[in-house]
C-alpha cells in the first residue's frame, strides 16, 4: 500500500510546494518509485510546477482536475462518468512513475459543503452538526484517493497555507506529514501551533478511528549566506535543543536561484537544473526521506 504524506505549514511561502514537487520527482527519477502528487491548494502552484499553463488549461477545460472529484463527494452525481484514474496526468516531465492529480483554482464551495452536511445531520437525527462535519473531514480526501493507493509507492499532497478543510482532510488521510520551515523564531511557534492542531484532530476522531499521523520531519529551508545565513544557523541550534533528532531532517535545502527559476520552466529543479546546489540538496534529502520511512515502518512492524 502506498505511503501517504502531506506537506504542511500554516505559513505560506516557506517552500511546501517546492519540497513536494522536487521530492516527488527525485523519488521517481532516482529511485524508480511510483509517485502521485495531489495539489490541494487552490493556488495550483504544485500543478504549475509540473505541467505548463497550456496543458493545465486543456485538462481544466475537460474538467479533469481534483475539483471534479470533490464535486462528486459534496453533491454526489450518479451520472458522473469519470473516476480518479481518468483524471491522473501520467509521465510528468516524461518520467515514468511520476503522476499528478491536477489541482484547481476553484476546489469546492464552502456553502455547498455546509448545506450538504446540514442535510446529513437532519437525516441522521440526533447527530450533532459538528460531529457530522468532523466525520466528513476525516473521509473526504481518504475516500477520494482510496481507489489508487495501491498503484503508488508514495502519494504526496501539497497543502495550502492556513488550516482549511482540504488541509485537515489531507492530514487525516496521511501516514506522515512533512514540515518545511525557515529557521525563524515565529516559524518555530507556527510549528508548535500546527502540532497542537494535529493533536486536536487526532483527539476529535479518537472514538471513531485512530489516526496514525506522525511527523516525518521538519525540513529547513536556509538562506544562502551573509548575516541572514549566520542568524539562521543560530536559530537552527536552538531548534535542535527543542525537538528530538528524529523530528528533524539533517539535510536542509539552501535558497538557490535555480530552484526559483525552475518554476518558470514548469518543471521541478531536479529535472530542469539537476546539477544546481538546490537540486543536489533535494537528492540528498530524498535519500534521508526514504531512510526515515524505512525506520518508521520497521518501528510499526515491531510495535504491531
Ligand atoms: N530552495 C529554494 N531556493 C530558491 N527559491 C525557493 C526555494 N524554495 C522555495 N523557493 C521559492 O520561494 C517561493 C515560495 O516557495 P513555495 O514552495 O511556493 O512555498 P509555499 O508552498 O510554502 O507557499 C517560490 O517562489 C519558490 O520558487
Ligand atoms: Mg504552496
């Protein structure tokens, strides 16, 4: 069964999307893994980092984006013809094994979700609306990816900043979450806030289902050098005191203009500029990622 991972941080612009697409690409390119990227952010940055706007316009015109599946979950339509297999964009960047479920600028209508859940609460007399909402949140993304879990080694979900329904549902469907962050004091507060929210999410669902979501690790995105670089190193030291070593990736990702420029080519840096400093860091990080997954799975087997 595929390992499901979400890339999260309540802050925007910290490198979630860049990490998602480069890690996914490295796994397919260097480790022959079958990987699906799910773009859960209506800013569609992951989508446009992997396919061109022209290709995106074509899939959107045919409604072959995540929004089609969400519509079906929110207002089920017995006549709908497509399933998740029809929407997956294969061989991204001509890499066998790298696939994308394109996102959409309009993912779902909160009003319709609310209306549908109110209807459900009425049907299931006596069930509190909050409970109905929590249950929906738990299964929304899980149900959607269920038919393809076995087709992949990894399903990686790029979450939006903040903590919206898609993010919560993505986290609830995940085995692990990855947390890219800049080593800045407020960023560290953000990490702790997110951890608290995930603990709450687990608690909300504890009577119905045990959610086995664990932090795979914090990935630091470092400033290149100069005074900022030195300051980041000082904060990193503090972080090492605050977190357990297994909660951190040893490999960090340096700011590298090539990584930023790759977005212009609608191709992840590890394909567009494989010899750049940033790409090399992503390749090393992928090795560490696989090692961490292996260790966690061994622990699960031992515990089970
Ligand atoms: N290692 C890096 N080097 C250079 N630019 C980067 C790096 N990581 C991210 N960026 C750039 O920073 C911006 C924000 O990154 P992004 O991955 O979109 O963040 P998020 O998904 O958290 O909002 C983007 O323009 C991206 O190209
Ligand atoms: Mg993003």
